């Protein structure tokens, strides 16, 4: 992979803006603000053990999950950074019950939906975590943004991406013209282009899924995973299992090396009949990225993730995402009724 040296994420954003004659610079400004928020979160994540901000905060989010201290810090950092940025009209966070208005007088023309710290259950054990974001153009005409501005399908996304905090910190994003990855150089505090025009391998030999839920899946999904573990030299089976347990980390690994990530529905959660992952904060932005990189993302009922029209702020879905040919094979099992 070609890796130009010295190109910063800011330069890349500005160059992309200049390619559009009608660009106002607002999207560039919005992405820049998110980068600053990501740097702040990264600094705290690196110091979490020393700063006593790992562990449970004592609060629960809208999902009924315990909020980690660092999770709460990340959520507040993004909200404070964006509330007066002037680029968005409304926000939505996985951690908040309702939409989040911006400060009066600072309304912009975009919306922001984000998972401030995906994988928060892994914070205390030092596993990679990340921030996922998605950006739409506002639809309403009023001053403040409204719920319907956020409830837009992924096929109308303007931009999406994530910042992953791990052995190195990376930002991966797309504005609809390919996917690019930038690695943070901590010595100068700058993101440099390290992965230009990322293309996910069409085929792989890896799968990522929590097999502990195997007996709760549909028969079609159980049959597919069993197929992956069979011995067949012609098709390269058995596949190797690579499951980290943090969505953004599993997705990032597969985006670079190839693979398929599975989070199907299971009968153990009848209160989540469509699945467990959040459409607006997780499935939709990652589906946007994977399609830009040449992959696919569908539900375990075969529906394209980007075509789903959200009906509520914290809507959940199942997710099958990754290399195109691998998702094609999963789909063949799903249609066997």
C-alpha cells in the first residue's frame, strides 16, 4: 500500500474541500473539531489508570448499561466541543436519551451522531476502544435542529469515521470519496496519512463473532458458522476466528486485513428483536465506510444497512459486515428458508 509521508489529516481534509467548488468549509471545520476531541480523549485514555478515570461511574445510559468513567468523559468532551462549533444544528449520542441541542446562536447545517467510546466494557482490561461518528446534512428549516434531522438513513451520510485508541491511535474516515487512515504521531500531536485509499480484501479467511451465543442464533446463522469451521482445502476452510469484543477494533482489523464480522439476532434477547447494535451510532457509519472501501454490510435478514430508515434514536439492528465475497456467502445461507 502506498503511504505518502508528511500529509496531515488537516491537509487531506482541505484538499478534499478544494475539489468541490461549492464547498463552504463547514464540513472541514466539523471534522477538525472532531479530531481535536479525539486527541483529548486519547490523552485521557492513555492516562486512565493514573488519573483514576477507569471503572464504573455509577450511572447507566439509555441502553441500561453501566457508564464507565472514561466513557462519560468522552461523551462530555465531544458535546462540549461541538455545542459551540457552529457547524451542526443538533447532536445525538449513544449515551443520551434524547437529541442534544447546540448552544443558541451556533446552529450549523450538519448533524452529528456518535458513540463516544465504543467498547467501554473493555476499558478496565486495556483493550482497544474507539469513537465512532456519522454526519448528515440537516433537513429542517428552523433555527435549532430536530429529531428528524438525525433520523436519516446511511445512504444519505455526508461523512463517517472512527478514531481507534490502541497500540497506536488512528483516525479512519470517508466523505464519500474513498476511505483514508491517519496515524497519530504522539511526538508532535499530529495525525499523518498512513493508509491511503483503503480497500478491504474481497475475500479472506477470518471471521469475528461471539460464539458463546451460538445456541441462541437462528438455524441459518448456526449453519453458516459451522460451515466456516469445516475442513475444505478448495475453499480455504476452516477459517480462523479473530474476535476482540470491541466493535470498532474488530471492524478495523477486518477493514485492513479482510474478514467478516457477525453480530446476529439471538433469542436470548426478546426485547431486542432486530438485534443489539445501534443503527445510528455503530452499524450505519461503519457500513458507510466498508462500502466506500469495497465491502458490504447487511442485517442477518439480508437488508442493506445503508437503506434502513431509522424510526427512533436508539434503534437496534443485527450486523454482518466485511469483505464483499464473505458477506455474499453469508447471504446465501440467510436466504435458505
